[in-house]
C-alpha cells in the first residue's frame, strides 16, 4: 500500500511531533544545565562583591576578578556577615536580619536576593529587602557592600558599592547588559570605577546626596571627594545618568541602617 507523505495531515502530525521532541530536548538541556547556571551566578556575585571590597587581581590599568576557584574561599574569609535590611515604601527601616536569621526564615542566602524583583515589589508598595555584605578590605577596614540596579541607554545596568560607616565609597564595580561598546559599556572599565573611591555619599550636613556622573564636571581629575560628583564618560550621557539614578535611589535606602549603626 502506497504511503502518502504529501498530505496536509501528515505535515501537521510531523510538525507536532518535531515540536514535542525539540521541546523535550530543550527542557532536558535546561534542567541539566540549571545547577551549573546557578553555580556560575553565585560565583559571579561573589567576585563582584569582592571586587568592590578591593579584593581582585587588577593590574595597572585593567579590572580583573580573582579566579572562580579562589572566589569562594576569599568570600568566606573576607565577608564576615550578610545582612538583610528591610525598609518600607517610604524608606523607613523596619528590621535588620543577620544571614542566619534570614536563612532560617526564607531558606535563601542573602546574596541571592533578586534586587530587580525587590525594586518592582517596592513600586507596588511592598517592603523592600536590601542585601548588605559586611567584611574587611585589603587595608583591614570594615566595609559595607550594597548591590544596586538600574537602567542604561539600552538595557539593565547594575553594580556593587562598598562604603564605610560614614557612607564614604571604598570601592565600586559596575556592569551592564547591552550598553554601546566604547561608550556606555565603559562603566565597567577601571578608569571609571576607580573615580568613585573616596567619594562621599552624604553632604557636610549628613544629608544623603548620592554621586552624580557629571558632564562638564569642574573637577575632571576627581581631586575633590566631597563634591558628590565624578566625571562622565564622553558620549555616554544616558548611561551615566542611569548610574547616577541607581546610586541615588538604591543607596539612599541604606542611610537609615547607617544612622542606626551610629546611634547604637
């Protein structure tokens, strides 16, 4: 009996079969790779936090992470606590949890908190959980590293900023998803990130001002660390504005924690 493979019904059945087979293969591949993806994300976050603390393999001009095989041990030795600071919609401090307190409540590590999701929750009026990593930098100084998240010209930008108890920046790391090469993408270049070291987030009166990535900054060599400004990247105004915005919106939420730290 002759088989007819040119009928519409055969084509439809074949297409459905291929979709099911390919779908099953993709699902299996995704499931198989998920542990590796999660592990890579964990290591990357540890490297980012350590970089902001000054623990890296930088040479004279390039930004270089410590290797992934060294990151877990360095993270364990240098990050002494992982806090979760919870604030309400107005930025009022609700509570501060240690790593153990937060893990016992949620079964999740603080460094795995999704900062983007927390920002979205805050827009809906829900309390926002802010990770804060406490540790020692290479100078033996206690620093507090906060993750920040925002929007550049084309897509997401993010970073980790290390501060002392007076909210003076001790280090920073920035990254992006799709900024323009040679322009906005340079926020992850060392010459830009290094400018943030020593910058004050508060003014002389103790009011939070943040740091503005300023075009036409009157201090291009970044000598004045109390002007709340760093020099912008040429041709990357919108990306720079995004860095300014995420610093001001996200780091401001940590001020109640530092106020409380000084008063207790």
